[in-house]
C-alpha cells in the first residue's frame, strides 16, 4: 500500500496493490497480516534517522515488523525482540519460514 511505487511495476500474483489506504482502514490492514514489511525510501535513509509512521501503526496493532536497516532503528526497537531486521530477501524468507507462531506473536506484542 502506498502511492510512491512505480506505475508500471510488475507485481507478483500474490501481492494486492493498494494505491491509497485511508487512515480509517490502517488497523484492519495491519491486523490482516502475519508480518508487516517496512521498506524505507532511499531519500529517507539519506536524510538519516527516519522512523516511519508505519512502524508505530503496525506495532500498535501487535503485528510483527520486518524492516530494512537504517541508522537509528535500534533506538526505537530492540532487534530480534521487538522488530526483525532484514538486509535482503533471503532474510525476509527466513523469518517467514522459521519463526514459530508463538514467537511471531510475541515479537508483535513486544513492539
């Protein structure tokens, strides 16, 4: 979900693309996920410390977050306990496949 993705991007068949999600729908959106994936825009990474509201919304819903790394993220969340950091797609897949349900839910609650 979000408006700043390329117009002609070829999304995988298992991805539903939503251009704009009204704020009233955010909680339902996050609570429909087993994990939420946060990918920080390059301009925000270059600017430095860049927490997105998405992180706080997902955490407030108790949804475990998988995020890319940016300077300062560890000052908000404790890696492995409150957030999962992935540096590439193989790490994201590892989290999907290897984290037991009870641990997944606990990470979301901890955040």
